[in-house]
C-alpha cells in the first residue's frame, strides 16, 4: 500500500539539527587547535555583533582560532574529566564554558589578546530584549533629533506608531507629554529599540573579556565562575537577532 502524502514529517525549526558528523568534525578541529597553539582562553562576550566579530577573527587568523556557538560540544572536545581531557587541565577549562562565551586558541600573550578585544569593542544600538543601561526620556515640546536640530516632520507617524504622543504643529513635531524610551535595568521593548535608534542613543557595546586560560599547562583564572549559568541549553538562539545560525559563528569550514 503506497504511503499517504499526508504522512510526511515536516520540521518546523528554521535550521537543521546538528548531526554526529558535524559534532565530530568540530571536536577534531578543537583538539587540533589545542595542539597547534600555545595558549587557550575562555572569553565572555556582551551584545554580540556578528560583523565585528568576523573582523576580529580575520585580523587575528594567523595567530588565533576562535570557536563560538556550541558550548556542549566544546566541553566534550576539551574533556569532561581528567580521563577524557584533550590535554592536562583542559577539562577544568571546559567546565567554565557556559553561557555567552567562546574558546580561543592563540599564540598571543594575554596582554595582546586583551588589546585586541579593546580594539574591537564597539558601541551600537540596543536590540529588543536587551537590558537598558540607563533611563532615556524625551521631554515634552518640540522634538529634536540626534544632531540637536528639529526632527524631520516626515518621522512623526513613526514616532506616534511606536507609542509617542506626538502631533504636527506647522511642520514641527511636538511631544504632548514626557515619554520614556527605556528604564535602567529593564528590558528594552520593540518600540523602545526603534525610538532609541531614531534619537541616536547607542546603549549597547560589543565587548569581549577573558575569564580564564590555560597557559603553558597552568590554569589561570581572571574572573570567578558564574555557578548559576549552566550553559547554552535554553530555547533562545543567542544569534537569532542577527538572522544567522550559531554554526556560522564557528571557524570557516565547519558547517
């Protein structure tokens, strides 16, 4: 009896689940990098910006290999215990691969790595869901743009659509009451993210920092481990806001 066309299994996810071959390839590349580079570091990142990260990776590709995006596999590659670790001390390092972080294998010194991180730190507009670093309020009256000049009257419908009580008065946008775009410590709403961009408030900064390293076989801890952050198993894709899959954050050649 022929199979019914209705019996087809349709995946509702946007990306295919990583298969065993992909994981095996990644584990092999991590262990190769461990033997090729003199040091390995775990780093945390804030407000990931894919374009800037790729620029940093390209600028250091002769001396450094980055792996970001699949913490579970990275922990397996480094080793879960003393018996399975790829090299002495690697398991201790792997246990600290949690949350928004990555692993870098490099011939650079710690000072040079931190200098690279500082060079590629960039400010940007905060995205929906990010925690506001400060409270931003627009006062009632004529509305001014980022440059200090009156905001173009053509933007009035956009402001109103995103919750601002505005009106046009002889071609000038007027705000009828004070309006808060975001509050410090609270998540930024979709409307707030749009308005912050229109008013030129860059509240996000892409920045990386080292948390620990394995240098000449010795474990160095620069930042205490966050016991409450147990990994990357949550339902939210950390890179979804960039419209990319986490596998794209891995070194070239790993799909």
